[in-house]
C-alpha cells in the first residue's frame, strides 16, 4: 500500500473544498485542522490493485468502443483479461 501524501494549506483557503475535489477523483482524503493551518492526508480510495483493474477495464472498454473491434472482454480465473470474438 502506498504511503499517503500530505498537503498543507491555510484553512482560509477552503481545505474542505479541496478535499471534496480530490475525493471526486477517486482519492481518500482526511482533513486535519488546527487554528490557522490545515493538513490533508491523501491516498487511494481503493486498494491500488483494485484501482489498476478498474483502470485497465475502462481502457479496454474505451479502446473496443472507439475502434472496429469485434471482441468481447472477459475475466479468466487468474484475474486476467481475455479479448474474444462474441460467442466464442
């Protein structure tokens, strides 16, 4: 698992807004406030391995949708993608 990244900023600059912006992009954010300084701890919202599978699946779907490829993606028992002709 990756170590979280820390972001410091003055609390007057909308730390909660930045946290929401990052969360909308699939990141996990914890805001720690003290008087005038805020710290955001940022990490992956899901396990990096799961996130990799999601990104690969989305990329394969986009590639298949954009091209003239008569292939259907499926996941085999080893959690690897196989591109096959429909009905195969």
